[in-house]
């Protein structure tokens, strides 16, 4: 099942791109490194949205539609991070319920 990303900035390949040939991108890239990278990208989206709001409120260039697009991108990134967090907590709880 291929999941098409809603935000091209969060995935380097962009929406609609074919998945990599192998199951692993690179053996040297760990899950933690990828997660930190994506969290940094979401943080950048939040910062860009804040800057766009400040410019829009000050009457600068950019306008309401561009500001709303930036805000929605930041919101979608935050929702994605929340979903990943929820899945990680759920996986942790399942592991803790296992009996060895």
C-alpha cells in the first residue's frame, strides 16, 4: 500500500513518487536520525507560518491566502507528528504488555 504524502516538504521524494527499490533507504540512517530530521522540518514549517502571520498582520507583502497556506502546512505537519507520537506510544504499551 503506497501512502501519498500530503506535504511534499516532509518527504524528499515529493507526492506521487515511487517508493525506493529496497525496503531501506540507507543502512547508515537510523530511525532516530530520520525522526529528528522530520521534526526539524516541522519546526521550520511552524516558524515560517509564524513569520507569515507577523508579515500579514503588519500589512506586508504576502496576503491572507499565502498566510493561510503556510498555517495549514504547519498544522498538517503538527498533526503528522502527533500521529507518529501516538503510534509510538501505542507500540510501547503493546511491548510492555507482552509476557516473556
